[in-house]
């Protein structure tokens, strides 16, 4: 595609926050209303001012990239780079939020005047550049993008879904109710410090930015919520194709994301596991992918399958504790390698499937779902032995003894028939409707499904706190919420193999 041709970009002013400072300042992330309360406070009005300032848990910025419906090809490289700069600005602002808690407690206007106001001005400058790039490349940028410059401070509210109330969790839909609400994250807790052995304090999480006790649920207490799958028609494609690519035994990791931030180092701000294609980084293009090695048993499958790592926050650190995208950006703890990574392509309940184009890119789920809302969320968490009964979206499961944590992903299964990517990396593919049909002229393609199984030490929730929490890596302002789980795919199968996949699925066979 030739999109990754500009000079190497590096994170803008990435700040290394020392662990001692993080502990002394409450670590960042969630700060509860009682954090700065003292037995020596002299007047209740001042206490209320402190409590109001302390309630700002994170920074909520409109997602500019999701609002870009059309970007000329000539402008894609520069626009992607500017979008990555917006992400870096949010990272820098969140780190400032996390390390100025004392100033916030003394001045109720500090967050607005010293963090959010300057952030708006910096975002406006980048949005202006995005509009200019689109317009001078022959496109027409919407004036409404200007409205996306401002960000807000928000408390730790969890986007509400219908967990435990009947969502399917298996049909490839996100299963979200689309409602935002309070989930109880804001319950009063202790002083926000970490005792060094995985104990989660008031700020939540080993790095002070989540998760908190309310992000976990004992799966044995959740009512069954998996609905029946759509009924198959006579035209259904009922076969499957399984590709075996390992569990990242090679330790192939980076914090790039070539789909959303090509050419930008640390564009994801969190660490990925990679299986399949072994040359995926920010600077890989289609020629690099085609020439790469693969971890898949079938060497004709050079597709790239990648997802954010899962960590257990037990007080230990991993190799990236002092790296951008790792410990420096709030992704702390010991990385867990999956026991199993099952990658399977399935058919449509209503039609035959057509071949995916080579280099098709698909993102499923939303790494920013905590602040963006649930429109693109597609997280599914469960435990072995419970997968056909319970699927969770906004909770991490606590599994009973002998049961493992399971992350599953059902990717979009409908394609527009023309594009391998789109301006917002979403509109060229879609989910089927509730009956399993593709709409708006989209065509059914083999649906990628993934199942990742992990042996996770069970967290312990007691007195409103969680010890030895686990969490998916993410943008630090997303507070490691389970709803932010996501998965990425770039199709690099050769033509013969893709034709075999289609033939197996349409013919009702089980192939690998």
C-alpha cells in the first residue's frame, strides 16, 4: 500500500514517572473523595472543595479518528500521524493529572485551568492540521471536527452493559446496551497506596490506574446470559477452517499498531502479543508482510493476529517496566502467556462466504471503550466450563478452582466488497444483523474467531479492595477496564489458501 513512508515518529515528551513518586502521590488514575481527607481539616467547605477535585479520575476526549468517514489516500499517512499525536497528548495530560493530586486538592479549578484548557488548545491545533491535510488532498473535512477539541474530567463510571441480563456474547455483535452509568467504582476506599504484593489501593491497580474491585465478579454468581445463535438457512455456510499459529512462544511483542498508527513508534501505548506474521511493527508495509516469516504451521498463512497482553498485578514487574507502553505508561505487572490461542474461521448462517482480499485489516472491539462508550465495544470474558452460559463485557471473571480465564473475539463478518481499510478503520467491515445477514450491500466473508485461554491466579476481593488483580493492557486513561479489550487482524494468506478456506466453509467441511 505504500503508506508508511514518512520519517520515524517518536512519542512526544513521554514522561517516566518514578515508582516512588507514584506511590507518594497516590499513583494516578482513580482518586477517591476521601483520599485527601485529614483529621486536621478545619472547615467542611474546604473539605468539599478537595473532594470535588479528587473525584476527577481520568480524562475523556472525543475520538477524532472515529469521526473521519473519508480521508483521501494522499492524506492518510499524515492524518494517521496526527491522530497518533492526539493519543500522545492524552497520555501526557493523564500523566499530569496523575502527578498533580496535591495541587488539585488545594485548587478546585486546577484540572480545568492547568490540564484540560491547555489540552484543548493543543488538540485544536492538530485538528486544524488534519482538516488542512484532508482539504488540500482533494477531500472535504467536516467543520464539526472543531467541536472535538475539548476534553472533560470524569469520575470512574463504568459504561453499563447487559451483563447477566441476557446478551448473547457469541454472535459477533458487541451485545452492548449503549448506556453509560455508575457501576459502583466510586465506593470509598483507602489511601490509594500499593503494599507491594499486588494489593490494590484506592487508586486501583499496581500502577495506580486500575483495575478496581468493582471490575471483577465471581462468575459462579452471574446468571446465564448467552442467547441462542441465529437460525441457519438452506444457504448457510457451515464449515470451519482452523489455523494453528501458537501462543507467541517467540515472545514477539511491541507497543506499535500499524493499522491505526502506521509509522509511529509506540502508537498503541500498550503491549501486544503477535502470532502469525513475524514482521509486524509500525513500519511494516504490505511488501514486508508478504516477505515475512510466520509462526503458523501452514506457512501459506502469513496473516498477523495480535492482541493486548494480559498481566497479573501481583507486585512483580516484567521486562518493559521502564519502557514506554509498559510500566512508564501504567501497564504494570507480570505478562501472562496464553495456554491456548485457538484461531478459527467460520461461515454465515444465511449465505455462502466470499474470499477476503489480501491485506484486509480488521479491528474488533474498542481500546477506548471506557471513554468512547460501548458502540464499538466487543469484549467477551468467561471461564472454562462457563463459556456457553456466561459471557461478560464490563467485568473480569473470577473463575473457580480448576477453571481458566477465557477471552473470545468474534470479528466483523461482512465486507463492503471494495476496500481493505477505511478512514476510521471500521466502516469497510460490519457485523451481521441479529438474524445473521449482511446489510447495505455488504458481503459475507469467513468470520475470524479467536479464543485465548489463560491460567490466572484468582484475584481476591475483600473489603472493597482486590488483591492480585489481572487486567488487559491499554491506554492508561482507560483505567484498565475489561470493556476495552480488543483484537487486530491483517489477512496475509496466499490466494490458494484463502480459496481453500472459502471452499471448506461453503462446503460444510472442517479443515485446517
